[in-house]
């Protein structure tokens, strides 16, 4: 969350959301709503890095797999691709 890096449209939509959330009773607010209100004018990051680790490992394994030699295309496998389009 960094308003200085957002487009005008994104900033406007976020401010509209903040105004709508600000009208709610603070006891009825969910944790993300309270965090949204506190983030106004600040740079915030709510991600928990430990949850990103499996995703990063998956991406890394896919990138390594892409660097390998592609499988040889045979006539029958080529026909399979032609019929899909």
C-alpha cells in the first residue's frame, strides 16, 4: 500500500473505500478495515512473508523447468495443438 505509487483512479477508489469504512462503528469493523483506516498517507505492507515462500518456490521450479530443452514435437502432438485452435 503506497498511495504515492498508485494511479489517480486507484487513489480515488481507495479514498472512497476509506470514507465508507470510516462511517462504520469502530466495534463493527473487521481487522482489515481498521488497518485500511490507519494506512491513510502511509506506506504499508500487510503480507506475511512465510506465506509467499511456497509460491516463490513454485515459480522458481517452473522457471528452472522452462530453461530445459523443450520436448520434441511429433506429428501426432502437433495435430493435437492444431485442433485446439
